[in-house]
């Protein structure tokens, strides 16, 4: 089993590193459970309905001089712009990103059904913070529309 070392992780906006980030997370979404129970059934039954693409978050030290990443992400939130070039790296070469094609899902799932969910990633929140005995902080939250993050 290969374990991932967090020191090799990072967040980028395209090829630009988002300065100061120290954590990231992905919530892989949910799926609606649609009640399928009929008269005479002894137990409730359900079928799967619509999937939710999930959410992401990342945070770290605020650097107002980072105009190639932190500030662009903040502006995208205020402009309601999709941020489809955000990458959450797990090591030096592999990363999660919004699925932008209909020809890729994940290394383990290449079924035709899985190939039809291109996603858009929208930044839904940005929080700045400060503490007299610490560093300035910044955190971002994002929501996927249309599909999940994929590992590349």
C-alpha cells in the first residue's frame, strides 16, 4: 500500500502554485435516494437518483501579493466564474481536478456512463482571517456542478 506524504501536496491554479496553502479536502458528493416502496412491501426500498458532484476546500496563509492565484480565485467567486484549472495535487505528478472532458473519468472507471459528466468548479466561499499571535489566513470553498473531481 502506497501512503501519501502531505509535504508533497499542493494546490495550483493552472501552472501557478496557490501560495501559502497547507490543507485541502474533497467531499465526493452524495446521491439522492428515491423511495421505491410499494403497497404490500415489508421494508422500504429505494433506487438511486441524481448525483451531487461534491465540494472542495483548501486553506492556508493569506498572501495579498499572490495575484496569480489567491486573488484570481477570490475574484472568480465574486464574478461567479468557473475555476476549472484548480488542481489538488496528491504528489509531484498526480492531482484531482474538475472533469472537463467526456473521455475521462478516472483510471479505474472508463464505462460509457461515467464518461458523460463534464464538471464545472465554482468557488462558493472565501474567508480571510487574522490573529495577533499568528499568520494571516485564507480559506476557499468550491462546489462542483455536473460531475465530480477526477484523479489524473
